[in-house]
C-alpha cells in the first residue's frame, strides 16, 4: 500500500501487486467525501408521486430519501415495528405510503449512501451503520450476522459464536466483516467497545442543540483505507508524509497491534509514485482505448445511463482458428475489465460486447472468470450470463462519482461531446443569419463576431456571397474576429440608422409571405416536344400523313378482303404462318361457328372463283329449318380484342356472303387449318384477286 499525501491538498492511495496497479483511491481537500457521515436533518418536502422525501441536513443541496430506505420506526401507528432484523429488510410492497410516514418539518436521522452526481443531490438512508475494523454496528436493528463474502460455513459459525459470547447490547445489530474472520475474542471485544463509545457521542450531540447538522464524520482517507482495505495479504504500508505515517501507526496500534511493524516512511528524493512506476499507469486510466498484452484492445464509452465496453481482437494472430482467438482474447479482457472497473470506479449498468464464441464451455469459462475476479471488488456487483449476441451485462454499485468525473471538467468548446462544428458549417450558418437580419427595414448595418477560422473562410471563399447580400439588402456587414472564442459561436449585432442597437428577435417579422405560381413555359413553334409532353402524350397517335399510293382495288372487292385460303397455301413457301400463342388460364377452344364459317368460305370460292373474306366474320349457326340460332355463344372478349386490331372488326355474328352455302357439321378437319391461315391473312394487307 503506497500512500502519497500532500497536507491540506490531496491524498492518493495505491494498492500494487507485483508492480501492477490494482486499486486507486483519491481525495482532494477541496472536494471532501461525505459518504458514511451521519446527520440530523429536517424534511422539507414530501413527493408522493415518486414516494420520496427531500431532507435538509446542512449541506448545499438537499438529500433524497426514498421510501425503501426509510426505517420502520418512522412508520405510522402503534403496530409499527421499532426495529428490524439484520438481513431481513421490510419489502417495498409491505411499506406504507411515504406521505403517511413523514411530514414537512419532521426531524430525522440520516446517513449519506452516495455523493450527488451532476445536478442530483446525495442519496440518504435512515438505516444507520457505523463500521469498525472487524465489526459493523447498526443501531435500531436486531440479530447478528456475518459478511456475505465469507463462504466458509465453519468460519461463519465460529465467528457468530464468538460474537454471541461478547453479549452485545439489545436494539443493535452487528455484522462481522471479512477482516474479523479468524480473529480472537479479544480483538472483536476491543472493536465492539470502540463502536459503542462512538454511538454515545452521537447520542450526546443529538440530545444537545443540534437540530440540523453533522452528528458523525468518517475518518480521513488514510484511516478509512487502512480500516477497510488492510489485511494480512498486504506486506508493507509506505507513506511519504510523516504526519500521515504517524496517524496510520497510531490507528494500527489500537486496531491491530501486530501490524504496526508494516508501516514505513518514504524519504527518497524521487516522488513515491514515480519511484514505483505508478504515475505512468495512472495516466492510462482515463484513456478510451486500453491495449491487451496479446494485441487485443478494450474501448470504454461512458454515458449518463450506462458504461459500454467493446472487446476487439486487434492484432492477435497467435491462435490457429477463430474460436481459440476469441476465447483467449476474452480471457485477457475479463481480467483487465474487472481491474479497470475498480481503477476508474465505474458504476451503474455496464454492458460488455465480447467476441462471439460458439462453444458453450468457453462461454461458461468466461462467466466464471468474471465472477471470480469480481469477488475482490468492494462494491456490490451482479453479473449476468452471456447472451446469444455475445453481450455480458452487469451492475456495479455506484458510491461516488467516477475517477474521470472527479479529475476532469467538460470542454468549454464541445461541452463534453468531443466534437465541434466545422468552419464550413459555421460559415453557412452565418450567411443564413445575415440574410435573415438583412430583411428588416429597421436595421441599417450589421456586425458579426466569429472565430478566426470562420472569418478566414467567410472573407475569402464566401466573399462573393457576402458582397451579394450587401448589395441586395443595401446594408453593410462588418466582420470582427474573436481570438479566444469557440469556433461555433456567432455573435450578431444589428444597428439602426442612428446607431442604436436593434434586437433581431424583437423586430416584428413580415406578414404574409410573397409567393407566385409557377406557369408552364410557352411552346416555340417547330421546337421538339419536351420530356413532360412526351410522357403526357398517348402511346399511339393517329397517323395524319396523307396517303399518296394510287387505289387500284376494284369496287367489286369487299372492304379489307383478306387473302384466300388457297392463295395463302400457295405462298406457304415464302412465309411460314405464325402460330397462335396459347393464353394462360385454360385450353384453347374453337367453336363450331368458326368451322362453319370456314367451310362456307371455301365452298363459295370454288363455285364463283372469287375470294371470300370469311376469316374475321363469323357466321351465325343455323338450325335444321335454316333460321339463325341467336342463342349460340359469342366469341370471347379476348378474341374480340385481338380481332379489333386487324381492322376487320365484327362485333357480332354475320350471315355468309352471297353465293356461299351454309356450313354443315360434317365438314373435314381441313377447315381447322384454313381457319388458322385465314386469321393470319386477315392481319396482312388486302390483295387484289382476279376472277375465273
């Protein structure tokens, strides 16, 4: 144990194992710790919404007392218990509302659990505890107990037996600390007598004129650390201040006389922490990245709600596979993370992103290693199992601000965020604000004060925009430079024609904004259409080009007469007829009407020698009497749609042409092929046919 003490300024205590810093405790005279002090307080406010009360106990900020930290002796009614058993605290749901327990102006005795952090006040409790070297005394409690860190059942039983033999007073609870295990009955009796004398002093102050103020103050950092940390595992206590060394020896002479020979006074000219290479290790505590021996690294990020720790394998390449690399890196990280938690004094919710491990035995090994390392931590911890995402969550008791909070302050430029706006971003903001203020009629000139970097960009790269604003608004702009200001601070001042200051925030803004509709641009004759006009135009436009081809078709030819079946068959060598594509949704069916129409067309062509247009005109089926059967099924909608594209549209059934004989049901299958050929021919331009 190395103790570096500067009287009335600072005291630092380091616990070193084999030259490696394991724990660090620090206290400044200007920021003294109040944790453990007992005060007489007065309730100033009761908040039923959060079930808590605020207590004035003599410091600058009022303390926070929750219903779960209120002793049952403050409960209302005659049936309320005056004491509780050690380790058997009344559950929260069994407690009455705090508004029925406390009232404004009521006097209470409280003890500080942890210091205030940020804007929060200290956390208080009415469960009092006064620690000694081997025993902790708890007034208004019952039962004797042993520290939970002692796992040996036989040692716990022996310690409880010795404490019972000492006949402790009633209405007091006692807990034997870890340092008291294995101590003799005389050692425990001496510590018990010391605690009882302290309580008598507290009672005397309480019965006096003290209504709000301190009743008991903890010892200084040197005495507290020796009382709580010193054990048989510590070989030496090295102190560089003579007065602190004397106080440490006097305390050990009372608490543990056999350990007085372990106190040494350091007299070397080299500073104590530099001599044992502690200063270099302290400098790495506040670093964001901590490097591991095998090449990996840890990244610490502390926020208001939690602490995030990321484990990286880094340059570790000694293993043969990824699983072994992840396991070894996590092993080193488990030891270093627990050490850093103690050194940095981090508390609250802690989330560790470990490297993913597939083997379940590796995950269990890392979890067990964490639990074993956390046993050496004085703060209460609760680690959980590694999740499927490779994240290990835990909580750690937060008793005071972290080492970083106590040693550092927020940056005046970035306010603790670590980032500031770039000069280009600030320049654009200056231009926008100048354009806004320049619109006010009452403003005659503007002055803007900015940092040197922003002024350089504004007066060089943005000079043209600045001149344009001055000419547009008719108001000059003066740029001033603040050498010591923040880079993102803009101080803008406006003045009227008489030189009086004008507050832009108080100037009445213009009324209704000026807006005009955007009209379509005028089309220049002969200009090509725009993209918008092309997108709005229909897919197929009518052909307005005049037809100059002479009409040689005889008047006796029917309108849009297609090529006959016979001619189509003769031209088969020139063009292969297109095959109709089958549509989805069912089989292709041909009605008997189509067959009848084909047969009628072929018969008429043979008798007269003329080509009959029967491909797109479907004849209505007839019955035995020769009348038209109107109940026959019409062509499907899709078929009619296909026919409409050929130019020979027949919305309904039509009678056979003159001279064509009605078709019968007994025609040969040759008409099927003729029907398909006629459909193809109907889509081609009509040809002039000759008779005979």
